[in-house]
C-alpha cells in the first residue's frame, strides 16, 4: 500500500514535471520574436526597468516614478503621434541577471517601443546583449564610468569628463588642493573613475605620494579607521581634499563619522559624485555644511523650467517635500529627446529612432539646451554645489558652457584614441589612429 | 540707492552684491574697521544669519534671539524685506571668516570664544595678528587658554619671514610640545627656512610622528573595541535564538531593522508633538523596540518556527523567506528611501583623549552593549524564566516532565532574542542608515560572531565579537577595508577547521542532545 502510494506520487510528479516543461516550452515559443505580433495599435508602450525592491530600490524607485510622471504629462498634451503612451513597469529587484530577463520580457512580450532603466553599471552590462539582439532602445540616466558606446543605448547621465574632471579642476583652482584622497566603493565605477582621475592628476604634476586611494566594500558602515587615515593624510601641510565615489547607503555613516570626528569642509572638503538631494534626505546635514558635490543638475537651481518641473513633480507625487535630483533630470532630457525623435520620423521603429536621435536637442532644467551626440552621450553643464543646512545644494561654480560627453576617456592609455560615432562611422569604438572600427570594448 | 555715509557703510553694502569676491573684500574691510559691529556682523555671516537686500543694498543681522537689526547702524528693524536672502559663503570664504573672527574675538570676555580664536589663529597664522596675540597672551589668566595663545604666537612667528632664528627655535619647541596632527601639519608645511630652524623642525616632525604612531595603536584598539561592541550588539539576540535555541534565524537582521524603524517612529512623534523631549527619544525607543520586535518574534515562533524544530534546512528557508517579506513590508509602509533618525545632542561630537578622538556615539554604544549583555546574563542566571530556558535547552523531555510548559518557554525565548535584536536596532540607527536593507548588512557578521565564539555560549559571543572587532581594525590600516574583511573570513574558516565548536565549546551532555 505504502509503496503503491509513493509510486503514485512519483508518477504524478513526473507527469506534472512533463506538463510543466511542455508549458515552459510553449511559453517560450509564445514570447519569442517569431510569435505573431499582437501589440495594441492605439497606444505606444514605454518600458520602465528600475528596481523596486532590493538594495537599489532606494535610488531607482524615484526614477520609475519620474518616467510615470513624464508619461502622464505627455499624455495630457495628447501623447505622441496621436497615440497615448502606456507605461509598462517591471521590477528587476536589484538582481543583475533578472535585469536581462525583464528586459527580454518587456521587448518580446510587452512589445515596448523604448525602455528607460538601469542604475548600476552591472545591470546595464547585463541587459546590453538583450537590447542588441532584439534591437530596442535603452535610455540610461545615471552618471557612469564611460568607456562604452553602444548603438542601442543612449547615455543621458554624465560621463567622467562631465563630472569627475571638472570637479577636480574646481578643487585645484578654487581651493588650491595639492593632496588627494580618492575614496570609493569597490566596484567598476569608482575603480575606472579613480583610474581616470589618477592619470589626470599625474598629468597635472601631482606626485604619487600626494594621492591616496582607498576602497571599501558595499554598505561599509564602520568608517572610523578610514576617516582617521584621511585626517592623518591631510596633516602633511598641504591642502587636502577627498574625491568620493562612495556609493549608495555607505555615504550616510561616512558623513556622520566625518562630522563626529570634527573634520570640517574648511579643513578637508569632500567632493562626492554619488550624493544628491535624495541621499541627503536621510541625514542631518548641518555638520556637512560646505562639503561638495558635482552634478549636472541641482534642485536649488533657479530657472523657470526647473521651478515648473519641481512644482508639477510634487503635485504628481502628492508630497510637497519630495526632492528632485540629477538622474531625474537625465530622464527628463532623455524622455523629451525620444519624443522629439519619434515625432521627427513619425514612427517608433527602433532603427529609425536610433538614427534620428543624434542631433536632437531638448531643453534641460538648468536653462540650457542639451544635444544628443553621435556617440550617444549628451551635452550637459557641470555644476559644483556646496551642501547647505537644509539638505539642498548651493551652486558655487559652473562650467561656462555645456560640456560634450566623451564615451572614451582621453586620460587613459587604452582609450584615448577611440571615439564613438554612430552617424558617420557607424561604430562605437572607432580608432582615430588606425582608422579602424574596433579595439578595446565590444 | 540711498547715499551711504562713510567707508564702513560702503564695505558692509558689498555683502549685498552676491559675488564671492565682493563678500571676501567686505569681510577684510569690516574686520579691519575697528567698528563695534564688526564682530557681530562676521559671526552672523558665519552662522548664516546675515541677510542682504540686493535692491536697496541694505544688510541685516538676525540675532540669536530672533530680533533683526540693521548691520550698519545697529538699529532694530521690524522685519526683513521680502527679497532679502542670506549672504552666501563658499569654503574659501568660510576660512576667511574663521580667520577674521579669530582676530576679532581674541580679546573676547568669553573664555570659550578666546580659546576658539586662539585655535583659529594657530591654523591661519596671520602675521598682522601678532601684536594682538601677544597682548592677549600677556593678559590671559586661564592656563589652558594661555597655552593656546602661546601656540598661536609660535605659529605666527614660524611663518614670519623676519623673525630671528632663536625666536623660531623657541616656536618650534612650543609647537612640538603640542604634538598633535595640526602641529605636524604646521611644521611640515613650513617651507624654506634657515638650516638651523629647518633641522629643529625636521627633528620635531619625526618626534611627533613617532609619538602619533604609538597613539595610533591605542586608536586602533579603541576602534576595535567599538566595532566589537557593534558586532556584539547585533549578534547578542542571535546568540539566544541560534545559540541557545538552535534556530537558524535568517530573519534576525530584520528584527534589528524593526527596532531601528521603531526609533524612527518614536522620533517622528516626538518631533511633531513634544520637541522638548528629543534628547530622550532613544530612552523611550529602547523599551518600545524591545516590545515591537519581541512581539513579532513570538508571533513568528508560534506561527512558523514551532512547526520546524529539528529541521534546520526548512527553518533556514522559511526564515529567509520571512526576512524578504518583512523587508518588503517595511518598504511598502515607510518607502524605499533612508529615514532620518537624528542623534540626540549627547550622542553627537567627540572629545580628545591624548592624541585620539573618541566620538560620543561610539562610546555610548559600547556602554549600552555591555549593559545589555550584563542584564541578559543576569536574567538567564537569576530569574525563573532564565532557569526554565536553560532547563528546556539542556533537556527538553526532562524539563517537560518537571512541569515546565516547554512550548511557552520556546516562544518566550525566541521573543527575548528578537526583542534584544530590536534594542540593537535602536543603537545601530545612530551609526547606520535606517533603510529596509539595514538588517541584511548585519546578518552575516552576526552568524560569524556566534559561530566563532561558540554556539550556545554567551561569553563566547562576547569574546568572539571583541576579538573579531579588534583583529579587523588592526588589519584594516595594513590591508585596506576590502582585504581586511576577506582576511578575517579566511582566518575564521581556518579556525573553524581546527575548532569546529568555536572558541568556547560547550562540553558534556548538552552537546550530544
């Protein structure tokens, strides 16, 4: 009896497994590009690929809301090409392989015309093959390490020459900094940025002894030793500054420790590339007065466009305290560029839109007009802001004009001859020395 | 524009131009003017209380008591003009302000201000302040401030190009006696000097450096104790649920997180209703966090874990799933972004002990951890519940036959462990982010401490936490934070090979049970 029963269960499970496999195969077939297209013709679908759970939810949820807000505003104006935009939100849950899966789902199952998404470089790298294979468009809104130019990706965040290099220039000129601490979280963005900065500083005559490089694990919370080291490094009689590529949550305990150990911005200023209004919303900023951040946008910049954007955003989120930040502005620019390109070619066909995007101009929120470049990066102004007591930034310096984003850093040996040009050369890594497409990268 | 009378008024009006270069010129001119309002103007500028009206070029001081006066005349004003904005500063100007204020407050009647002034002159070593510093030095009666003035004078003399060699040698000796990092910065930044002075300065630098190197050992030890206390605090609840009960509780970190969020809620209520109580917010949060996390712990034990005793794999999976559920629940309720938990005034800042800086928040957390540990130990040793807990874990059937309601004890034990994790959350909210991910960063460390210390032994957890903390902090300056952490993990793996039951292994029948 007992053996019969177990046997029964075993067969049942096997049968179920068979059924499940069959279902899986069918499901795959249904979602493959070969399946007949069933996209609804009355709307244009826009994919949103931002983590809504897991570690990155803290930063990415806001960007999901931003695109929903922009779509809402666009639909109020009548949509695009006479059709309403329809957002499709998926949650890749801060899980890098899941980003690729969800991207595939958005493109093949939901038939989106464009995707706005990703935050970390790992997640971008994970979805790249999917966008290439299925030929769709990704707008990537976060400042990143550069060294990339892909046909299917449009980079609306800052490349290193639009954030890191101007920040260092500012410290050299205005604060007369002679000694540098490059502190970062141990992953690709800080490592590449610090490599570029180190090469740049050395080209400006800074000695190796005057550069201290320090990496910490993700979510590092015990900063006592490192802050004490920075203090020690700063007591060599030369003006010292910290260039911080510390990511995400680790910033709060870092700044708390700086404040508690009494390091003031007038002694050792910290310039950060990943600390914005959103991150400061979680801390008391009074001890941080005067520490710096370099971005292409600050909420405190007073322009009519920005004031309108903030007002509408706070009304949309029904939260009068909701802050805005740099990656949000990047999405704002990217979204408007995409709308303009689609209206220009009167189609959402990715090939046509990709070819139409370079050269498209869209206003940014700081009073200028950003332009999509042939290397799929955009022109942006660079601002240096000092942290104020209320969690906002006070702009103390800005570049005279807009800075064009370099896909490949001019400071690094391996990439200084490369350019991305998807208009003339149709190549993301064109070597200007050998006049050939190819080299480092893909 | 109204006609302005006199140079002082013209200088003050420059604050209204909203140009950093004009502000800088104005600071210099106002400081040099000798006007009685100079000091209030510049200290108002430093605190962001100086506002200017760009249209009328009038400048106003908002006094500490909220009254507003005209900066040029000192006459009271009813209210600020609508378009008046605070005068902006950048870091360069803040340094200028500090130096100017240092010069202006050297003779202040308030000893704290005089000390601050002396220290800022030590940093800025403005040559033209020498007579004022010397005058202040002669008049000063408080010993520690006199010392600070002497050091400030020495700093100026060292950078004065026409000071005699013997004066400079004396100055080097004074700065050397100060012996801290600022003295070191001053001496290394000295630039070209006469050979005799340069030699003295070099020897002073090396003596300060060797002295500081010794202090840095003390500092590492302190940092180690502090990190150890954080590890212990995070692990102590797990030492009960995992160590004593044997439940592999992956949701332990989330109990810590719930404690931190309880602190946030308490502070929110206090901020909106009873702002005067803010300094007591943590004291109020501790019992509440214990109750919240403890209650949820009991709930989890009654609904999930009690069906899984003796099935470690299923417990692991169930509690891990539970941790995800709790995280997402908090994310839905409070939002994914960090929540601001403020530090009460007694938790902020630092004091100097010799040449090391001890921050108050770390010191209090160390004391708090030791207190929690002592109370827990006493509870297990001297109370009836503690006795029952020990009885049940040592021999469940025997305890049951002695009339102990074992399932009730199980629930209470799990609730106790969870409650203590909640208390840990209150303390950790002071040094870490309060976000739904808070618990995840502590779960691995907590298991590491409990396993290393010896499962089932509270003293083992104590020694384990401090050992790991101190080892980590001595490795970090040498190997860096990333390698240091890896090295610790490798050491633990090797150690567990040698002693699978941890530092303090339980012996006897309890082990086999």
